[in-house]
């Protein structure tokens, strides 16, 4: 299950996952500079900020969202 916004567009978390997946495939890592903006099919994503915010709000993430991030290589124990 994925959350979508108005008109069936992906929500903020899904846009972040798309951007992080794209970045990881291209760069071979998930360490993203804070100011980095990733261009995606859904528009630009402030990926560095998104990761920082997601880490600080990790208690509010669903198990599925945490699993998605872990599958991409985000290690919450060292965050």
C-alpha cells in the first residue's frame, strides 16, 4: 500500500523514495549532501532535506516505510 496525494499523485514519502532510489542507483550510495536536489519524473525533490527530516521523524514511520528505507541502505542505528 502506498499513500497518494490529490489526483493520484505520489505523496511526499513516495517522492522521497523515488528520488533516493534514483540517487542510490546513480551514485552507488545513500549518503546525500543536505543541499542536494534530485530531479524525478514527479518534479524536483530536496533529497538531502527529505532524508534529514525522515530520520528525525522515524518514530512516526510505518513498518513498511522503514523497510523500504532499509532496503535502500538507510541504517537507522547509525543515523
